[in-house]
C-alpha cells in the first residue's frame, strides 16, 4: 500500500518538491494569492499530526473539514490513556486520495505561476 506517511505515496516526488516551498513556520508566501499551496500546507500539517501524534493537536472538526473523515469511523475499541485508539492502516489508505488531490492542486497552482 502506498502512503505519503511511508514516503511512497502516488505522487511522492511531486509532494517532496512542493514541500520545499513550504516555510518551517507560518503560512506560505502570498497565501491569499496562492490558496491551493496554502491548503496543501495545512493538509500536510494535519496529516502529519494524525500519524505522528494520533490526531491530538487538531480538533476532529478541522480534520473532517480538511479530509472529510470522522473520528468514529477510525476509532478502535479501548483507549490509550485519555486518547482514542485509531485504525492507522485504514487512515493511511483513506487519506491517500485526498492528499494526492491537495498535492496535484498545489502543483497546478505553482505551474500557472511559473
């Protein structure tokens, strides 16, 4: 299975090239004039939080808005302390397409500017 988390996503090379345009902190340069690249940046931050921190830094409403997923669809029985356990293999599979869409949209925006 390909996933951006495992560095073998469908458009991994494109993702890596776009990521070079993302600042270490804050919005992309000219975020208002480049909304697709800014959406890509936000999606990457949320994606990373899901897999790196178990989605504990973003409210699920924001995750749902970005990726169209709901916590209850990925929750496993039991808890890890105060956190809900998540089905990460299902998340990886289900987030491949939306991440690809953000990557392709960001690339189109950059290509038009060049």
